[in-house]
C-alpha cells in the first residue's frame, strides 16, 4: 500500500514537470513568432524607390491602316547589246554593284577585227585625199584657189601673151591700113606709081592676117584656161569626195569601237544582283538576260487601300510601315502614286510609297503593315515605354499611378508606339504621375519614394 502511494506521487511529479516545460516552450515560441511578425511588418511597410514621369497629352494623327508588299524601286534584266558567247561573268547573287560596274564580257574577236578593218579604211581614204591635194598643188587641208593651180597659171600666162600679141597685131594692122589708104590716094592723083601702092596693100593684107591669127591664138588660149580651170575644179571635187570617204570611214571606226565596247556589259544603276540567268560559254543575243539587278534604296511598297479611304490619300502623304523581321523598328516613307483604278474583286486601289533603305534592312517581297496619315486627328495620352508592365499571368498591361507617394494599379489598353512612348487608350489620364522603374516590386497601395 505504501509502495502504491510512492508510485502515484512520482507519476504526479513527472506530469507536473512536463507541463511546466511545455508552457515554457510555448511561451518562447510565441515570443519568437511575434518578433518575426514584427520584422515582416517592418519589411512590408518600407517604401519602394522608383523614378516617375508625367503622362503627356499629344496630338494623334488620323491614319489609314492597311497592308502591303515591298518591291524594288527599279528592276532591270541586264542583256547584251550584241550577240556572242559569254566569256566571263563577274558578279554573284546578292552582290551590291555600283552604276557602271562590269557585269559580264562577250567574246570580242569579231568586233575587234571589224575595228581594225575600219581603221585601215580610214588610212586609205586619207591617202586618197593627199593624192588629190598633190595633183592640185595643195598643202594638206589647204584652201582651194583655182588661180594658184600650176596648170591654170600656165594657161593664164598663155592667154595674156596671146592677148598682147593680138593688141600688137591690131596696131600693126591699123598702121598698115593708114599707109594703104594714103598711097591709094596718091596713086589716084598720079603722085605715086601703082607699084609702090601695091607694096602697102600687100603689107595691109599681111597685117590683117596676123591680126586674125592673133585672135585665133587668144581664143585658143582662153579655151585652154577654161579647160584648166574646169580640170582644177574637178580635182577639187575629188578632194571633197575623198574627204567624205574619210568621214564615212571614221564613222565605221566609231561603229566598230562601239561594237567592241558593247561586248562589255555594265550595270545600268547601283543595286543588288538578284539573279544570274546565264553561264560562261553560253551564246546570248540582245534578248537574253545575263543577270537581274534591283535598286532597293529607296525601296517601294505597294499598299492596298480600301475604296472608302481612297479620297483621303494623296501624293506626298506620310507613310509608316512595320515588318516582322524588325519588330522594334518603324520605317517612314512618302506616297508617290495612287492608282486611279480599283480592283474589281477587292474594291481596293494600289497606293505606292517610297521608303528610305540606306542600310538595306528592307528586302523585296517583305510583307508590311502600314499607316498612311490623313487629315484630322485627336488628342491622346502617352506614357514612357518603361512605365508599362506586361502581366504575363493575366496577359494584360498595367501602369502604376503615383498619388501621395502611394502606387495605384491601373489596367490599361495600349495604342500605338511613338518615339519611345505608348499611347494609352484607357486607364490613365494626362498629367498623372506614373512609375517608370522597379515596377515588379510595386503593388496596389505600395508606399514609394523618389
């Protein structure tokens, strides 16, 4: 019985000790929990350091949205001017070439033979001119003067001599006629015998014959002079014909030189080689393309514009395009043409615009989304791109508006991007302050500091 009481007392003492230890442990745990809770509260209430900016009100241009395809500003199938065998091709697909760059070479053996023949004909024609000039006593390229031709000078001298002799014969005849008349009168008066008169009559007849002979010589000399002049003129005409032959031969040389030059095929403008249609050794004609060249700076875009929007599109309007290859870039251009005819199926017209493409980022055949500015517009709200947070879990966009150092969460609807800013279609008002950094640390009601 005494032993049972001792067991009961020992058991009671053990339970009491365990109870004391348990309460002490719970008190310590509660104290530690309170300390941790206080630490979390202090950490949660610490303000987030951010940068801020103002939402801006801007004028938003009215635009016509559409799609289009990029095409080269100029496309040329380069073909030779003359037929022949291709001896070399100097370009490859994708290569940029400057205007005048040699694209290919055609065999020029026949063209050079024709050039050599034409050059020989020129030399022969020049020799014919020199021979004709020599016959007239002219120096090379000298001026023609008939009176300086030796044959003409001799004929002229003969004519002058015959005319001098004629004058002297006429004087002699005149003197003989005077003497014959005087002695005939003396015979009639009986002062002179008939035999003496007969001498003067014979002398008169001789003088008349001499005068007639002198006249004949003058006529003959005049005819000789005319013949010499005609011959000189004919020889001068031969010179003119020979000179014409020289010019004709020189023309043939120029044609042959051009034929040689045409065997070298050059780029008509600066651009990129997009295709090679022939190979070395092929025979080509003027209708056979050797290569295709594209001018891609500037590059053009063909835009399909709906019938209702056509009245608002005119030449000179600004155009902005985007392509999938460069999602972070926009390319600016200008409308250059509006097709006056509509497509009967789509009821749209093709509008062409030119786009600056100095870095060759845009390529022919790319598909693009486009915006064409038009008259009118409205006011829009814009915030920096850094102020917009893309919430991947809800697939929406958020902005934190800061009011009295407290972050207010706004779900927004994005519009267009413009020079590092997003247009906000709804959710933010102009002049409101928005956070632009540490957006991932912010939440509704978060305290912030700047």
